[in-house]
């Protein structure tokens, strides 16, 4: 957008951000990517533990920068009465407060939803946690993989006769942050109608349960006769849908629908295979899975990766090579769309991060965002929002209420 119009769809909204590590910062990063002003509040003196996450160059963490671009940095001793007064002054001036501390922490600091809403009736407060604000697990310490374990996700990963595997990426944290972002935007729409804010309880465990596209309903509707579990490299209910070894790469091929399977057979130069009694229906293919895997892998390895991909593409068989991280960040499609994006940091220089997944026709240009140094915007935030003079800010620094560092 040109001229004096909004920078992006959430331009003008203000967010007070009490988040750390990944799940909460994902939510507030997405809000910042859409133009909201995000004030990141960090505990003095060390701030977000992500500031020490990999990869660190010149005391600056790429992990922190990736998840916290576009935010103002405020570092306060929140246990000091004068630190608490700063937050009390900021709450009436923002639209959203996001936190992902363990349930009860914000209350002990004096900022549970009851206290926050008494200061700002219209505020949307979003609490992100591993297991939710209520329930038997609510007060247990939680991380992404623990939620995956409780949700039955880990039980689905690995070989049938082997131990379960954990997906070694932050599927739950990032998805929970995205769920929280969506809930916040919906709550802001609700506030536009009613004038009232509300408290959002978003949990990683609740989010993870959504990953079961059919396991829960299948187990329930079968009366427990079917208990989905890990099935190695191939789907437990749809065939073929899994990982196949090619000559140089592994491939994922998904062709359980009859027309896709027929197309796969044509791509392999064996059209009559679609009418083979062993493979005629999905149920047949599931029963004879290992025979079918052997047929497909024999073809892949005989023709080579490039020929195989060209043939699969010609017949529109859903497939993809299993790319490494290094291969993925170089892929022309990911580069052209900005799915992988090069950003600039004043300490780290240029480096790649995952791009912003949401695209808006009215705001086609991505915002150029920079992550804050620890407490970098203490003076800017306190002077602009609360009218503090420089002398007052220097006094708070000397008392240790405010803290800053070049990191």
C-alpha cells in the first residue's frame, strides 16, 4: 500500500507481549508481520531464554531474531513495584496481551485476566500453555514434545515393531502460536461488535489433537476394534501413501485414490497393474502393501530420480522428493514465493528464515522487520506511552527496574 494508508491489515493495533521461546513468540510475530505494534516485555536481567538459542554469532542469537522480528524490546524487573506500575500503565493503552508462562505465573505477578480486564475492559488476553489453564495436567511443566506424546501423535511415528519417534521440529509450538493468532483476530472482531474483550485459553495439547485427521473418529466409530498406531514409512489406512526409496533420494508418493493409483501405474509403464487383483482397491493394496512397495521402489531405482519425477509429473501423480533443509532452502518455488526469506539483522547480517505464510492481496509487500536488542526500546516505550521524562528513565535504570544489553 502506498501513501499514508495502513502498513498492513493490523496496523494500529497494539500488543503487549509476555512470551518466550517459540509458541508465544510465533503468535506475536504473526501479529507483527500483519502490522500490529508489538511491545515485547522481558524479565530483567537476562530476558527471553531464546536469546541464548542456536545459532549465536557475536552474542546475537539467530533463534531469537527469527521468532522476534518486528517487536519493540522492553526489559523490566516485573517483581519490583515500579516495574509493575509500568505494566499497569501500559495495559489500558493496548488491544491485546499475549503470555505463554505456566498457568498461575501472570496471576502471581498481579496480571491475571481479572486484574488486566479491570484496567482495560476491551483488552483481549491470550494465555498460551502446554496443557491449558484448567484440567489435571494444567500445572505440569510442558514442552512441545510432551504435548505430542499426550495427544497420541508420537505413538503414530516410527516402525510398527519399533519405538515411537518424535518429529524433531516445533510442529506443536508453531501451530499453537498460529491457533492463538487466529483466536486473537476473531476476538478482536467480536470486540468490534460488543466493545468487550475476553480471555483466550490456547493449549498446545488441544492443538496437537487436530493432527489426527481420522484416527480418533476411526477408533470411536469402530467401537475400539481399530486402534491406529505407528506403521513405519507408510500410511496405516491409505495405500500407496508413504516414503519410497529412489536411486538418490527418498520420495513421498500419495496415490491411494483409484484414479491416482491408475495414473501411478501408467507413470511406471505398467497400466495393467491397476487391475491386478492384489492392488485393485485400497483394501487390496493395504493387504498387499509390501509387494506394492517393492514394485514401486524397483521402478524408482531402475529409472533414476529425474526420470521418475518427470513421469510422475506427466501423469499428475502426487509426489515430492524428500529434501534436506539445505535442499529445501534452495528450491526455486520456495524462493520465488518467499516461503524461505532472507532477512537482515544489524549484528548477524543477512540470513534465511521461514517466510510469513499468510498472503494478502491488499498488502502484497512483506514488512521489513528487525528484532530488538534486550531492552532496546525502554526509553521509547516509556516516554511515548507513559510520558516518562529521561530523568525518570535514568532513575529506573539505576534502580535496576529497567535493563538493557547489546544482545
